[in-house]
C-alpha cells in the first residue's frame, strides 16, 4: 500500500514498487489509506507523514491497533526529530527520507520482506511443534493404555510373554 498525497510522488513510488511487488494499492491520504488497508490487508505500507485529512503517523498508529501485522515504511521530506521519535514510538519499521532514492526504498522493502519471511517460518515451525506435541501426547496416552493391558516390569521395563517369561 502506497499512501501519498502528491499524485506524482505516489505514482512514482508505485511504479518503482511494481517492478518487484505483485500488487500495489494506492491512497491519497491517511483516512483513505486505512480504508484500503482494511479492504486488502497489505503486508507492507509505504506512507508519507504530512498529508491532509489524516497524516501518515496517525494512520500508522491506527494500523498498529489492527490485529493483522503489517510492516510500515515512512517517507518524508522532513528530518524533524519529533516525527522520528513518534515513528519509533509507533513501531515504524523503516524510515526513508525524500526525495525517495530508489535503492534506499528497495532496501527498506527488502528488509521488511526478510522479516515477513522469518515471521512465516517461525509461525510454520510453531504449528509443526504443536502438531508434534499432539502426536507425542497421543502416543503417550496409547502407551499408558497398553501398560494396563500388558504386564511390564516396573524396574527393567521388560514385557512378560504369555508363558510368564520376561
């Protein structure tokens, strides 16, 4: 999602991203950006800070309140420390100064994509761990059931056969 109030800048950033990104959604201000975000749930949001209706940091704060995780890259022509500190407080993932340098934007997007990939790997491993724990618990329950049916020595864990031998 690209949120930028200047149409030329919005289209330029979108054109840069379309080379490497499957789908790019556009919005002209923070309020519209939230609507597009709620409709499409993009994994990465690139937003300007100063915009009419709702600025980029206010939009980012609202996005952070949503249950889905998205990575937010802020672009701005202002290197005001107040904006920077607020961006840190909100949890902005990357900060790119304007005019947007193609290489810096791609580096910011690449870092976000790496984190997304790692988050997916962790989630997959967590699900796999839950599945394996469930299988082990089922196996343990079956063993406990067999323990009641099969005579097992409590000290050596050997099983007695039908003739009474261990």
